[in-house]
C-alpha cells in the first residue's frame, strides 16, 4: 500500500470519527417531546388484533413499542386515553402486572406516563 493511500485512509478514518461523534452529540441533545399513544383494534379475523400507534408509527407488540419508547429523550411524555370499552385481551390494559412493568420501564427511561382514566 502506497504512502498516499495510507494518508487517504487515515484522513478518511479521522473524518468518519469526527462525523460520527458529531452525529452522536446531536442525537443526545434531542429535546423531550410529548406523544399521544393509541391502541387500534383490528376486526378482520376471529379475534381482534391490536396495534399501538404513536403519530404515524404502529407497533404490534409491547416489546416493539418499548423499543421505540426507549429511544426517546429523557423528559418526554406519553399520554394514553384508552377509553372504557374493552373487548378482552388488550395488551397492557388486560393485565395489571404488565401495566406495572410498562410503567416501571418508562420510569427507568425518564419518560413521564400519563394514563387518562376512562369515564
């Protein structure tokens, strides 16, 4: 490998390192935001299916929802007003244990969770 090639590779490595650090610092400086969580019911099969929706993004499982929420900046706020009508087996809403674990996850991530009571 020639001297010019080595110099070019070193310069490229330095630029990539600087660019990568800049990108990370911008990511860590994201401002907290407020989000509204919705639970969408799909009545196409024998039993209803559910999708969590935040903005234009949908999640078929609590795990994928938590993955998304875990990426939000600390201080973000999630508001959920699920209403009072239930069909059964709704994720999080049908299990006190699961809801408690979800709240704990959000607390650990520094995300405020506002559950609007139905009624």
